[in-house]
């Protein structure tokens, strides 16, 4: 099985423009899910708003951990999301063709909340 076809739980953020509308999602196959968003394979929020750039992601060992992280991120303030995106991807470029499941693998379940500053 190719690296792109492997199942690996991931949390991700899609966007269209720098610091614009964002979508937080979770999937077991990041490359394919982003391809689906880019090609508007499903109706919904990302298709309606043309959110076609993968601007942030992280991989997890277990889907339960990825879902917990997705739920946490969805509750975060926009500024907090901007901060984690810009720590990984300061110019908000599309990371779809640069996905690295090993480099972004989160080792622990505990996910600290960022400070507001």
C-alpha cells in the first residue's frame, strides 16, 4: 500500500485565504480527504465556501485521539487557530502535496490549551 493510501488518523484545517474562513476536520486518510475537498466531491461547508487549501494538520495514533483533538480545536478562538497554523505554515500555503504523517504524529493524548497571548 502506498504512503498516500495508508490509514492514519489526522486532524486538519482547510482554508481559502490567509486568516479567512477555516474548516476543522478529522479523517483516517488525509491525502484523499483533502483531494475530496479540493474537487468538491461532497456538498457542504468546504465546497460552498471553496475552502481548497490544506493549511494545517497533525496525525494521531488512534482515531479517538484525533476526534478529541478536532472537538477541542472547533471550540478554540480564531486567534488560537491562526497561531497553530502559522507555527507550521507561516504563509498559509497549500500543504496537500507535502503531507508527512511521521513528522506530524502527536505522541501524547494530552493537548494543552494555548494561552490567549
